[in-house]
C-alpha cells in the first residue's frame, strides 16, 4: 500500500496561512518585570514552508540576550532566594500552591495560543500538541497533591527524640528544557522547584521557545520578583557565564551528555550542584522467537515513529530473531506504509522535522546502504525526502559497522538487525554507553512457560537500563512511575514524587520534649502545617 505523503507546506490563500501566529519575543522577564528588548533578536522560522515562495514561514522572534543580561537574571534569582531569607522560600507550602494554581488558571486561558505555537514551531500534529499542554497541566495537579502529602507527615519519636521533618528549598535552579517537548519537559522540573520554594532561571529553547514567550506576563503576575526569570539567546553564550557565577544550586537539563558535562564543569563548586539530567538514549527493542508479531509490530511502530522518532524514549534499534525476521519485516513495512505524512495541521503521523534534520537522516541512511543495508520500504516511500519532511526509512540488515548502530538518530530512520543467538543483543546492551529503556517482545499468552532465555535477557536489560517494557513500546508515562536512566542517559529521577525530592532537601527540628518542639515551631513558615499543630498521641503525633 502506497503511503499518503504530502508536502511540508501551506498555501498563502489558506486559512491556516492567514491565521498563522507571529509571537513577538522582543521582551525579557527578569526580576519580576516583563520589559521590552531593544537588542538583537533572532527570527523564528517554522519548518513549514510557504507553497508559493518555497521559503520557511516566519512565526516570531526571540530576544538574543548576551552573557551580561543572562547573569543579571541569575543574580535576580539569587536575590529572590536570599540564602533562604527571601519572600518566596519563606512562604508556606499552601501559599506557594496558591500561586502555582493561579498560574495554571492563567496558562489555561492561553491554551490555544500555546498549542498553536507548538504546532507551527515544532510541528506537532493536532492531537500531540494538545496532549503536551493538557498532560502538563495534569502533571502540575499531581505535583500539588503529592507536595501536600509530604507536608502532612506528623511528628515522629525515635529513642526518646521527637522530630518534625519537612521538605525545604535548596536555592536557585538553572533550568534548560528541550526542543522536542519544550513545554512538558521544562515544566517537569520548573513547577516542582517553585512548589518547593526554589527560584528559577529558565533558558528558553531556541527551537520551541515561543510557547514560553507567551507566558512571561503570567509568571510576572503570579510570583514575587526574581522567583522566575527567562533567558533567551544562544545557550553557549548565556549558560556558561551563569554557571560560572557559582549561584546555581540545582541544574535541571535535558539535552546531550556532552553539553551537560561542559556546563557542570563550569561551576566553581560542582560538588554541591544537585543535578537533574535527562540525556542521550539509544533504546533497544528485542523481538523474541515466540513474540506475537502483530503486537510487536504495532508497538515498535509507535515506539519508533511517534512524533517522527524525535523522542529520547523512542525505540532506536530493533533486533529480531532471524527465524521470524522476514515475517516481522513484511508486517512492519506494511504498518509504516499506513502512516500519513505532511503538514502538522491535522492528524498526519509524520510531520516536518524540528529537532532533527532531514540531511542527517539521509546521511545515516546512505551510510547504512553503503555498508550492506537496504531501505526495505523504498518502494513504499521509505527515505522520501522533501525539505523538512522525511518519510521513515526502514533499514535492514544493520550491523555494527554502520553509524546508525551506535548513534542516537532522533528521527524517522528505523534500523532493524537480525540476531541468531541471545548473546548478540546482550553484547549490544553491555557495550552501549547509554541506558535509558529497553523493550522485549515475547508471547502474549499467560499460559506460556517461563523461559531461561527470557529471564536472562530481562536481567541484562534491567541492569543496563532503568525501564524494561514487555510487549510495549518504550515510553515515559504514567508520570507516577520513575523516569530515569543509567550510564550517560540520566542523573536523577523524574516522577511526581521523586522530582519533588530532587529539588528540595529534608529539614528537621528535634527535641527531647514534644511540648518544647511545639512551642519552638509555632509561627514557623518552614515547619508550618497541620503536623506542627498536631497533638501527642502515644509517644508521638498523629
């Protein structure tokens, strides 16, 4: 079946073109004020082209801040923190929750504007763009609920010592979100930090940043001066000087391990940084001889092509047992052919690339072909390339001599390798320097007998990666589950509970007499809450 492959363009006469956004980011949010920016700006171009001119469509601009302005933003955040004496860290949890809830109301009022920005700038289709916003709001609500759980713990007594434990802020966060999920992934660390009382400098991604530009006024209205500051411009120009100030206490970063290493080293006291890093990934799917191929194909398709494969959680290499590889490939090619490609406006599964380049996809494909692989869906449009649009190329058989065997392609190039013995995928896992997730496809039958080979592969996957998906694609959610990685894939864990712990520190007050403890904490904002007013029951407090 021939796939439906459109063009990455819209016509000037279309309603889409007439209603295209133009978000003016010639402004900055620093120290609680949104100010006009008179300096240099960078034009933001959509990966979508104008049909009549064959040029990318301008959709906004961003302020190109220099090291000087970036450091001023960092200093504003440090002033708001004031070594824990600032207004924000000394507010109660409920006061901070109220501010975040007000922010959510402001953001929801801008939902359509944010979704349009995501569609035009990073080319998410209708459903994916809406889902990114809505899932983020759900995540914020879950964070608030979990933060209240932390705060409801009562006084404990151990060996005659009465103690009240609270989560308290750490200081200043430097937050760098990605281009592929600029809203959701940024908020996954930004909002927890705010709830816990930290102040933040957020580096707007150069690609995907317009969704943040439209929120500046909301942050200025909801938080005290300096609590949230935005920095835009070249990361290489702005972020190292911020780190060099030594004012950063928490480093939240999503990007390459190389960039993370460079920034951490720039801190004068890197040992005291709390790092929360989501980095590179090369997630392996292993299709066992007894696999339900319909399930394996469906999940591998979603895992490798959702949002064009521009996800750290994407399946980036599929290893299939040689006894079933022919059948798997036939089914998989047919499934890929069912995908529609074109502009992001609608339900197209394949849309123009924003975080990757079609040139790199073509480079990986040509390298594999020169070393023995074929584009097995070439007759169905595999590897079709039109400016920013690249239809998925399914490569088979790939081997260790090819770049795509090792590299994180971050796009719609899907390498498949046959294996004869289980030692082959195990060897790949042992040598790979990333370790985020893996997927194993085996029998769906509950009556299937346990397998020594499956158990061995399961253990290797579990000790090489942080999540093993059985008969399911690699993915992040649900958000209550830990999102982590081994080796060079991550540092720290993101989940509703763990991320709150990562951006805070446990603080306690202790006394041998509970009545002294109650008197000492009366009126304290740090130890405020129902637990501080609890009454002793049986040697402790309820």
